[in-house]
């Protein structure tokens, strides 16, 4: 990979265990993420990949384990805290605000950066109007970057699936995150759309230095674009390392191909 | 033909973010305001102003309040009338107990009192959603009406909680005539509608809609759910509260808590369903519809069905028509009259071409 | 202590009435995911139709049969006109549609039969049971006991119906997963019609017993609203929950009115069930018997 330099560990998860009632979703998982890298989480369906992302940005609270993000150690994250610290996220089943236009969706992504208070907004004086314009500029940059100018004012509910995924990425990018969690960004896409998405992800990583944690099923894509891969199966970690290391890991091969243990 | 936006190029984001980006819309709104402020008081007789236009404006305001909560923030409430009651009774008490209280400040205080009560009853929304919340708002409806009736202090110990609104006076000018009351109500409603429009096109409005559409994603983006929902309850209740105060002061004059019953709450809900959930214009269209419909039905029953049915049929007919319309709109046009209005404008934009 | 028991038992028995209405809600909610606000109006309409026909000189059983027929037709029409076009709409839309339905039913019922209060006679005396009076000195009305008995019978019948008939099994399948049920060939719309008919029947029974107790009038629909807090307590999907919730609401409401009411001026039973349900929701949002829901993202 080109100019970017992979830095220190910025996110360190230790011994994370997560249960829903009696069901164990994650068991004693530890892994770390370095600054500026593309880190992939792979595994069969139900392996606990999405749960892992949910733990990272605080949607789920693990029963055991520690999360260390940029030197701050905690038992659990809270979603809005994660957002304030620069973690943005997309979802497996697109979680856009369906009643709003593309522009409003992406503008919403900047909400933590808008400071005008309630009264200023109601009367539209002072910061309120100014802010709308300033943030609109930033949002338009993101819209340009992801090439969705033409659908700016379309309600997202009317867009095709592939574009919705792109809008969701735009909303996440609008927050100028330092870390981006992508949950199956390419699921359900055709080859061309996948190529576009790959390009966007690599561009984000390259141009803004954004650290990327992604879940993906397409092995070709994962092996191509990620620096390091962690493999989950039945909520346990069975492999961790560079794409080559993982590819040759016996346990991983067994999990994917169903070879008898 | 004259409704075209061709040639109006926005060269700045500021111009694109105006409240009415299309020039013709701006002219239209100014025209409507001019008619409402100048022509209406001159042209309409007292009956129209008193019995139709004033209640229309007041219900528009209440519907606006409910629409902020239900349409924008997605929290269904069946207790809007109770918050109107809080506004009415609080304003009455501020006027009664504070010497020299200006009426406008009393309205604001009434609205703020409703907002506080609204926040209290909005707290459950942090844990429950959908019709669970709807049922919870029924608690507000019944509890508030009961409390206002049972505790004499609220109505200055009058029998069964009836209050008579004091005279409205601003800088020595007494609002006695129907026209003057109408203008006062109109001014307040226009200002609050403008504020509502500003809110829903700013980050507050986007936060409300985000919570409505997908609360988990909203939280992940960094929206504080609690803050956002409670603000919606507060603003909504404020609007309902001011509407309630106006209802008492500029419309009915003498009100009792029972006047703000569940039926009224439903009526306001019907206004936003018919007018358009999540639309400022919709609140006005819905209020107009619900205010005018019973009158139209009455006339119809008296003129056409005279002698065929007993006059008591009118109230039952009203129930059936109201209910039927709700179902009709939910099925055929869930976005209500506001959507039809938009489609009409869209058509006009392209006219005479079909597409 | 005697007085306490009398209040408690009176409350429990009126709770049975709430349970009746709640039962209708639960049936429809289970099968179609619709929160049917109109259940109270259906109770009112059923009772009014029955009384109306009786007043016309129609004998008891025939009037009962006709009222049942009317409720079935109402159910079928509702499915056809209101629910089918709204399939796949968000639950809250359906809920609002049933509020509209409430108005339509109330308007139609009152339009057809008039709005005055009527008595309803089932032939069971509303007098204290003698031996209870003699042995324990507690006054319990025969009529209330009869109501409780009917409730028990109805619940047993419904439970058997759900458990052992083909339609019952299909109903449970539909309740679990509409699409899966549809894909194995269960006729969804037919099931919904049946459920609305059964709910209509439950409404009729509730209307008869309630109407005989308090007279048939418009206020019936308001009292029926108390079934909502019952549902919150019991959970929307649980038949035992509806019964237990009804009993809890009925008894606490009466106890609160008697023991707390005097301190705040009385009449607190107008809101007490709601506030109690609300307090309960904050602790256990899924209800006593409801299932906990985990948001998946």
C-alpha cells in the first residue's frame, strides 16, 4: 500500500465476552487495531462479527472484558461517546433515516460538530444559519467524494440498494471519523458496485488516514484490501494475522471448509 | 405556467437553504400572510372569525405541536389535549396570582409549564416505544384532567374546576372584538409556525427525524437519544400549552378541565393524520379540514337529509365520517393533504407538460 | 380486615371484566400484530346490538345469535376494508387506523340504536352470596362470581381452541411468523377473519356481562380503555397475562381508591391503572409474561 504509515495500536480489546440471556455471542476475544490500517473481521454466519462491532461502538455492552481506545480504558463504550471520539459506523442492514433526503442524512452525520443551541436554531440567528452553510460545504465534499451529487435531494427510501449503501458510507464519513466500522459494505452488490465500494474504502483510508475495521464475506476483497485479518467462529477467535497467515491457518481452513477436527 | 423555478439558480448554499427556496413560494406565502392579516378581518363577518377562523388557528397550533412530537420525532401521543389544559390553567394562574402580569408573558409561562409537564410524561419514552408509549400518554391525559378538577387551587376554587379567562390587554389595548383577538392569535401562530419550520430544518429537526426513523443508528452517529426525545416532548407540549391558553383566552373564554378530554386529543391526532404527518403545512390543512367538516356535515344533514333522519344523526354521522376518513387517508394517502398539496405544486411546476 | 377483603374481592371481580376486553386485544395482536384500539368500541357495539334486538322483542338466544353474527360480519369487513390494504404498514399506522375504526363503530352503533342508556338483563341476581355472608361475613355478589366463572370458561375454551384445533395451530403459526406461515400454505387472510370473529365473540361476552352490571351506554368504551394498562402489565401476547393483569389492575385500582383516594379527593381510579402500568413499564418494559426483545443491528 502506498503513502500511509501504519501506526500504534489505538484500539485494544481484551477478553471480551458477550451473552444474550443464555446464548454466548462472544467468548473471551482479544484483538487490537492499529492506526491507519485496514483491519478485517471474517467468519461464517453467526460467528459474532456484527456483535464485535457493536461492542466496539457501544451498542452492546459485554459482560466481561476491557476496551482501550486511544489510551482510555473502559469496561464498556456508549454509542454517543464513541461517536464523539471519532468512531463512525455503517450497518449490515442499511440503517439510513428513510424519511429524510440524502442531503439531510449526510448532514445528520455532522451532528456532533454542530454547536448552535436550541433558541438560535428556532429563531435562526447567530451561529445557527452560519453553521448550516459551513457544514453544508463539508457535506458537499463528502457527496462529491462518493459521487452521489445527482441524488442529493432524493429521499433515501426511494434509492436502489447499492446507492443506499453508499449514502450510509457518506453519512459516516461526514463525521470525519478517525475510525470507521463497516459492517458488510459490499453485501448484495454486483461486481461493479463492489469495485466502486472497494475504491472508496481504499481512498478513504489513503487520503484521510482513516482506520478501517470491516466485516466482509467476499474473501477475494478481504484478502486484497486488508492489512490484518481476525477470524471468528462460534463467538471465538480462531485466527489473527496478515491475509497470508490467515489463509494458511489450519483452523481457519477447517472452519470455512468444514474439515473434521 | 407562472410557477416555474427554471432560471432560478442557487449559487450559494445560503440561497439553497432558504426557508422557501422557490421565488414563487416566497411570494405565495407573503400573499397568504397579507390576506390573513389585512383582507380577512375586513371581509369576514364576526361569526366566521369567532367560530371558524380563531379555532382553526388555535387547533393548527396544537396540531403543529403534536406533529413535532409524532410526525418529526416519531413519538405517538394521545394526550395533547391534556397539555393544552396545562397551558390554559397555568396561564390563568399566572394572570391571577402575579400582579401586572403581561398577557403574552402569561402565555409563554403557560407554554413553559406545559413543557415541564410534557417532559415529565415524556420520561417513559426513554424506555418504551410505539403503542406502549401511546398508552403511557393516556396516563397524562387522565391524570392531568383529574388533577385540574380535583385540586381547587388550579381553578381558584371554583366549582368543578371551571375558569373564566381574564381580559387580554397589551400596553393598554384591550382585545375585546373578534377581529382583534383573531389578529393576536394569528400573530402568535405565525411566529410559532416560523420557529417550528426553522427547528425542523436545523440540526434539532434532523435529530428528531433520525430518532424517528432509526434510533440505533441515530445513537451511533452521536445523537443523545434522551435529550432529543425530551426536547421533542418539551417543544411539542409548549406549542400545545400555548394553544390551550389561546383556546381559553381568545376562543371559549370559560373552560373546564373536562373540556380538554380524550376526544379533543384524538381530534388533534386526526388533524395531523389527515393534514400530513411530519409536515408544517399539514398541521394547518388538517386543522382546517377538521374544523370545517362538522359544519359542512351539519349543513348537509339539515339541507339534504332534512326530515329523513332525526337531527341527532348528525353527531353520529360525524363520528363515522371522521373515523372513515382516518382509515381512508391512512390507506390511500398516508402523508395526508400536505402530500396532495405537494403533488399539486409538482404538477404546476411542469404544467402544461405531463412529466 | 373484612373490609379489605371485600374491597379486594370486588376489585378482582371487576378486574375480570377488564380481562375480558384485554383478551380480545391479545387475540388480535397475537395473530395479526395489530393493536386493536377498537376492541372497546366492539364491546359497546356488541352489547348495544344485543339489547337493541331484545327490545324489538327478539328472544334471548336469537338476539345473542344475531349479535354474534353482527360481530362476525364486522370482523370480516374490518379485515377486508381496513387491514388488508394496510398490510406491511408500520404497526403504529395500523394502530391509528383502529382509532378511526373506533369512531366508525361507535357512530354506527349509536346511529342504529340511539344513544340512551339501557339496562341489560341476563337473569342472574346481583345479590350477596348467603353462605359467604354467614360464614365469613364477606359480601360477594352472585353476579360477579358468575362473571368470573364465564371468564374462566372462556379462557379454557380459547386455550383448548388454540392448542388442539387445526385453526388454532395455524393461528399460533401465524402469530410466530407471518411469512413463514404463509409459505407453508396457511391462508393468512382467512385466519385473520377468524381471529376478528373470535375477538368479536369475546367482545360480545364482555359486553353482555359488563352491560348487565353497569347498563349499556357510551361510557362502556371508556371503561374498556382500562384494558390497555392491563395489557401493558400482562404483555400484549399472553392470554394468561391478560387475565392476571386484569386481576391486578382491578384489585389495586379499587384498593387505591378506597385507601388512598380519600387523601387526594377521590376519583383516582380514572388514572391509577395507567400510572401503575407506566411505573411498571419503566421496570419491566416487556410486561409480566411478554418476551424480552433484543434489538439486532
